[in-house]
């Protein structure tokens, strides 16, 4: 009896799940360098991704939770970090006269935000607010796959019968399928220092890697430590099991 | 059970004035334990260890966290990015909550299967139910602290439930909020209570253990220990068995913490709370979804009582009914091992809980609504109707005279394999 009811319940659940999946397509799974328990961030993609962020995304999207000094953890030298920071201006102060002033960013500063506040950002973007990108891959389901698919899957025209609102763009993977952000990436939109050809797919791939790092800068250390901890606990547990058997054998 | 004599003069001096060493010896070393406990009996001590891990990691988090709506989200991210091993402490705490509930739910179902709540262990069981209530309140308030979207909206939905109270509902909700919406005063008090309640749980655990040590552990046969042959000393037999079990639990716990720290959470909680944007699906953490499913199962008014009020009452009753279990169960036999009918319906109940868990995690539409209603109906039908009835009509199998006789005869199906 239990078996029959269980079978019916499982069938009902499967029927419901498949019906639901038709709503929002799951972005195709990609093979990221940072997947899996040994995953690391591809350093070259990271460097190229930083270029894409600063010259494209950074024009509208802030990265408030990441500081320039954090780049040291992924192989940037101190001088490189200083040079990257110095390209940006941040507001500081008040100085001894009580005035706010502008200065070049330092490694300790967070990435310079494109707008001073949300109102300014909305005013410059026809009323929409470009979200901060510090946690974007963690704040979406299958974040990296989603971000990559969203960036490359813009369509020039919405399918027949789809009501596209004024000033919106059709995007298969964005919730609601329309997005206020114009297609951000164009072939050769940035110039890569390492000479890689800047195709749309390449730029989307690189900036996704960069933003995945921005969201989880601790990931490499976490996985490295995790492997050591798990090996230790597994060996310890095996020995505890042997000891348990030995102690309990006195009873039999 | 001999009185220990302490050779160390300092230990002897202290013990003569405060017999803490003798007490420990009696309760943790000599303590007579049934010889036939299976691995389901590991989960009580595991819950205790996880509670300690939660309190320790929680105190370290509290040193770096800022309970203010403007800074809470950023302070959690500062812990993740700039505090030394802050990510480890925070992920241990975050996943520790899930592990705690998983362990406690297994512990509860074990009690349900083997009839551990029956006389003379009713108070022991009731304290356990109180602990689960406190855990739910604690975890709910803790979930609000990172001040993400799901934090804010879960707080809004759950506190709003109290508006269903007749006449004074609105006043109660405003009193809970400390204002007219979930805002800074709400976050402040949730933080204070989230810090306090674990110590209340700790005190309840102490009472739970005290009550346990009066009549000692139940066991898979459900017959009381009746002689030296039935029991073995807690140390070394159960100290080593519990430690081995802890090792297995840590593999699972660390597996989540280091390699999939966010799979049990909602991505929306990495978006800072925004009272102007409602997430498309507001869902509680997985360990609370069964109760959320019960809440939403009531979609109809009964006479003049509104559906919302009935839903809230049903949700609290789904745990509250467990308080009465010792008196609802009419069977003279404890262990389901000897109860062929109860056993079947028990496993149906487990499946039912899984269905409720799944329904609660999904939006209330289409098939989920009748499925949730059916599962809710069985939940209460089993606990309130079936358990008393089965006790009357079931014909239990023969129960052995003692633990020792069953173990030596090899009749106990739950006997240790080692």
C-alpha cells in the first residue's frame, strides 16, 4: 500500500515540476574554470574580464563590495593595483576647510562607482537602476551560466505576439524576457592587452569569470582548505570506526 | 555503579566540596545505557555538538556584525571578504542551521518510531518539542539578520501572520515590528533575541538531559533495562560510537560548507533588502517549508473564521500537537518493531512530511494546492486520529522479556552488526 501511494506521489510531483520548467528557461550549463571541487579562476580570463568591466559594465554598474586591493589575491602586483586605482576619481573629505574634494582612487578604496547615488543613476538611465554587480553571480540561480547566457542572447526582435514595452530589449533569459539594458557588448568593443580577439562571446565569458570572482573571492582558498579538512576528517572517521569496532568487540 | 575514589588530592579536595567529578563520572562514564542502541540513537548527541558549534561561530559573527538596516548587509559581506576566515565562520553558521534541523528532525522521527515519548518519558519529550519551537524562532530571526531580500520579505510575511489574531491582530503586529513596517527597530530586536534564544535552548537541553538521565534511554526494543545484563557503561561504548557518528556528520557538514555553501539557501538573499521590490517567490529555508505548506493549505473560511487565522492555527498546531502525543498514543507497546500496523502508517507519515516539504518550497498554484491540502490532512489525521485508533485495534507482536534475552537469542533485528 505504501509503495503504491509513494508511486502516485512521485508521479504527481514529476508532472508538476515539468509543467513549471516551461516558464523560465534554464541557461545552458557551461564548463567554467571555477566549477568543481578543484576549480580555480582562469587568471587570463580574469584580467580580460576586469578590462570588460571597467570599460563597459562599469559605466553604469557599481562594484561597491570589491576594493582595488582585493585584486592582489588573484595575482595583480602592488604597482599594477596602484595604477588601476589611479585611473579612477573618488570623492573624499571633508578637508580642513570643510570641503569635499576629489582625488585619485587608492588600492584601499572600493571600485569607484559610476554614479554618486541611486537617484543620479536612475536619472541617467531613463528611470531604471543598474544593480550593483558585486554579488551578481551569487544572487541568481546558476549565476555564472545565467549571466553569460543573458549577455550573449540578445535578440534584435521579439517573437511574434510578445508585447515589448517602450525602450525595452528582448532577452530570452532575463526574468520577464524584457530588459532595460541595451545590448552592452559589441565585437571589438574593448581592446585586450593580451591580444585576444574581443568577440561578444569572449567578452561575456571573461566578464562572467571576473564577476564570479568578485562575488566569491574566497572560493579558491575555501576549496583548497576544504580538501585538506575533508581528507583529515575522513581518515579520522575511518580510524574512529576501527576503534569503535575494537571496543565493542569486548561485548560479543 | 561504585562510588569513585579520587587519588589526585586536588580533585579529591574539590570533589568533597563540590562533587563535580563524581557527578561527571556517574552521568558520562558509569551511566548505564541499553546495550542495543542502534545508530538512530546518535542524533541526540550530534544535535548537542551542533548547538555548541552554532553558539561559538555565532559569537564570532556577532563581533563583526552591525544590526542596522543601513549596514547589516554590508557588514555580512565584510565578514565574507575582509575578516580573517570570516567566510569560514559565516558559512559554518549558515550551513550549521540546516545541519542542526536535519539532525533534530531525525532525532524526533526516531522518538516517534520507537515510542520514546511514552511513560515515563513524557516530560523529556515535551522539553524536546519546546526546543524545536525555540530553534524555529531562533533560525527565523537569524535568517533576517543578513538583511537580504528574502530576510526582509520572510520577516514581513511571518510577522504579518499575527494580524490574523482577532480584534488585536494589527496592534500585535505593530508591537512586534516596533513601528509600522519591518524596519530598523525590528532588526535590532531580532538580533537581540537571536543572541538570547540559543542560551534558552542550551538551558532546555540541560533539562532534556536531566529528564533523560532519570529513566535513561529508550532502545529499539522499547523494553526498560531490568538488570546489569541489559546495560553497558556509557564510556567507552557510547563515547566512541558517538564520536564516530560525529565524524560522519562532519564529512557531510564540511562538504556543504566548503564545496556548496549556498545550495541550501536562496540566491535572492544576496540582494540587499528593498521594501519596494517584492521577490517573485517568497520561500522560507528548507527546514521550515513543511509548516509553510500547512499554513497555505487552508484556503477556505470555515463558518465565520477566516482562512488566514485557521492557517496560522494549523501551522502552530502542526508542532503543538506533538506535546499531546504521549496521551494520544494508546498502544501498550513502545517500539514500532513490534507494531506491524503503526509501522506502515509511520512511514506514510514520513513520506507525507517530504511531500509537505516539497509543496512548501513551491508557489501555491495548480497541483500544489490540492496536494498540500491532502498532505496536511494526513499529517493531522495520523497524529490525532490514527495513533489513538491503531493503539486500540492493532495486535502487536510478542515483546521480549528483556534486552539481554533478545540480544543473546539474536531475535533483535536492530542489533549492532559489529
